[in-house]
């Protein structure tokens, strides 16, 4: 989907983003901004909606995931490839051409904000998938389990510790997961209702890390618990309904090192490793785990790493390497982008650090490839196909 789609959606991005960017208008010229504070101050993200109508760069293919209740939750704009959520390597919109760095410096913060916005949104999308996979763990009875200690519900919570396939364990605290979604996905009006009901100056910029400050920082224990219970009763069913219609089929993008050309075999031996995270700096882990490990053709002991030969004639190989050097400024460690289609089918282990409220959820998933087709592209926008084969 191109940027022009967003002209019909003047309010379409979640209000939780630290550096918020409105994706409206087709690629054009960024309006001059005298004050970079607009892009660096996390509390000014609502003002940015009126500040921009065009971008000077193409953000690539995206999809607007409509909210089941627009009054309560903002829709999500996520990066996609051929209609599927794009996981692994996102386009960071970086400009590595030295002579253009100064010229494009004004849009540097906007480019960074786009990447962060899409990363946050994908975290929320995956958090919704978590609800879809284990909906029975997000009932009011389980979400309301806690000790009556402390002003922030400190104490014990209902936790889930399960084993998948007899080998893999995953752990999740449903309440923490829901609090992260509340802080990160509520509309501006609903956020105030649950977190700033008294009208106090409640910092929205870091609110995705404030999911447990129910009814505001000055509220007593009674008000905090009442606000949380109201959210569980009124809003969690809406999140569960939203999650039920989401697709688990995704496009996994990875970077592949292009080795020295083999003139004898006329091609490249490239090493393919599974995608392990939803995006750089995200809190969601992904683990390739075939539903049928024995019959998948992948070796568990190798970490499911495979070597694939790309048979490319010398003239085309020379052109690829020259373009990576001149157009993409990869002099050393030249890389291509690989794409495979997969399906997320289960919760999985969480290996990296992070908080439940950051980026939508501190969770892990298991996936399996839909088929063994793998494609290689020259550019992070995935527009120039170089090679296609099967693993």
C-alpha cells in the first residue's frame, strides 16, 4: 500500500509512539520545520498530525489494520510485503550517501520516527496474536488475580508457564501483557479515561512504559484497582474480538552475506539462518521450529542453518556486486535481503530481555515455513528480485 492511502485516514496511528509520525500523503516534500523539538519531544506527538501532509521518502508497502472499536483502540499501520506482515528486517530509511546526508538531515528524525512507529505497531499486532492463540488465559478471573499489597498491585499475579512440543517452554504474565496493550493502543480519549481521569497533567510520551499507573500517579489503591477492573471488563473483550480476525501468515526478511563469487561453480554459496526477532530493538522473539522437525529437511543441531547455492552467471554477478558497491554503498560485507513466507502457530520461548509494556509485549512465538521458496532482493524495499530458489 502506498502513502496515498492514508489521505483518507487523518487519524490512523496509535498514540503510544515515543516519536510519532503521521503517515499521510504520497511521497513529496517535507514541510520545513524550524523546531526539531517536534520530533524529539515524546509529549508532542499529537501536534505532529497537523504539522505534516507529505513525506520526502517512500515508506514502502504498509497495511492499515482496522480496530474492532475505533473509539477505544487506534488502528495499526504495519509494514507488509505482498500483503503479509513484514517481520525480521524493516527498512530503516537510512541514507548512506555522504553527499546527501546534509541535504536530507532535516528528514533524519522523521525517518527514524517512521521506523520506530512501524516497530511499535508490529509489536501490538503480535500482542494481539498472543490473545488469539491463548484467549482462555485472558479471562477476567485470571486477569484480576493479585495480592492486596502496594499501590501498584505489587505481589503475585496469575502466570502461565507452558511447554510446547515437549521441549520448549514459554512464560507469560497475562496481566502485564494486557497492561502493555492498554498503554500502547488506547486512543487519546480512552487513555485519559483510564490513566488521567482527574484531568491532571499525565505524561503521554512514555505511557507505553506506564501501563501499571492506573488512574494516574496520584491515585490511591481504590481508584487504581477500579480503573484496572473497568478496563478488564469493558476493553479486554474488544481486544479479544479484534485479535480473532488477524492473519498468522507473515513474510520473514533477513540479511544474507554475499560471499566471494565461485567462478568454478558460477555462483554464490550463501548461508541462510532463521529470523529470530520481529524487528531490531523489538521485544518479540521468533523461533523457527518446524511442526515436523524430523521430516522438515532442517537439522536441529545446526540451529536450522542451511547453505543455498545461487547459480548466477559471471556478468550478472559482477553487476550485482557493482551495484551494491555504488548504489547501496556496501564496499565490504555486501548483503542481499532474503524473503520467506511463514506461519506463526504457537507461543514460544522468550530469549531476549525487555519489558511487557515496551513495544506491545515481551513475548515469543514459534513459526514454520509455508513452503521452502526463498527469494533474494537487492534492496531493503524488496523491489529488485535477484534470485529465487527452494531450500
